[in-house]
């Protein structure tokens, strides 16, 4: 039902774009491309909120508001000031709603420039880590791997699965990326499938040179981001 409503919304948007001049529909004093960017990030905010990816929803919503503010000039402040205020507000919200984030198994955003995580048997079957404004290198060493999570915002991440073993036939790497770069290093005998959504993003996955029946499935929303898979 949710996808049907969103699909109907996109159809109405297409009708508006085609016939707004003919039917004298209001243009809201905003250019078509700016409107599309706002709607795109607004859609990302709603979709992530429905999925309980609250941090990604917040980032998409903030970007949409920044675009609108730059066009209409409601606050009459610079973009840098808006971004700083959004980051501070995000930190404050994270502190207030920390119990809720922990309940949803989110391990919080990291703001340092570089971090290395070695994730092994201490987090059996489930791996999670989020990063904003930073670069991370992660080593997944789980012998019974089922799921790895991690959202990225204005960040870069290299994740090594060389010493991991998939439990069953499939494991999942789930996480949203906004203005970020993701590099996955996987064993040569793993298949890799991308099952997420992308908006103005580049997704580079390749067939396994020596398939063994093990598959890493990549899910999540990629917005202005890059994903590349390397076999090692």
C-alpha cells in the first residue's frame, strides 16, 4: 500500500510537470530541478522514517530544508551555518533519544576522521556501525555471518570480509549511504547481489570468479553515493 501511494504521487508529479503551464497550475515560485531535488530528498526522508532509519531520514529531511531555505531565504543565514545547526541538533536529538536508538540496535554515529573496527564473535550474527563525516575501515571476522549494518553520511568506508564465513547460503549488508563512498572486499567465491535503491549513485558489482553458492546481498538506499565490490 505504501509503495502504491508513493507510485501514485510520482504519477501526479509527472502530470504536474507536463501540464502545469497548459492548465495554469501553480509553480510555487521554484524551478523544476530544485523542486525535483526537494521531492527526492523528501521522499528519502519519508521512506527512511517508515523503515525506522531515523538518522538517514533526518539527513534527507535536513538537505531538503536547506535547499528550500536557500531558494526562499526564510532564515537569511549561510549554508554553513545551516549545516552546523543541523549537526548540533542531530547530536542533541541523538542524546535525548539514545535509549530508542539502542532499542533499534543502532550503535551511534562516529565523527572522527578515521576509525578501524575489528568485528568478530563478540557480536554474533549481527554487525552494526554508523558513520557521519569520517572515514572508516572495518574488518568482519565472524564465522557465522548473517548481517552487517552501517549507515554512512558524508563519509567513506572500506569493509573487509576476507576472514568471514557466511552462515547458510546468504548474508546481508544493510545500510544507507548519503554522499558517501563504500568499498566492499569479499572472498572470491562469494556472489554479490545489490537489492537496494539508488538515487544519482554508482553501483559497481561483478560476478564471482569462483562461485561457491554463498551470496552477500546488499540492501539500503544510496543517494549521491558510490558502491564498489572487490574480490580478494
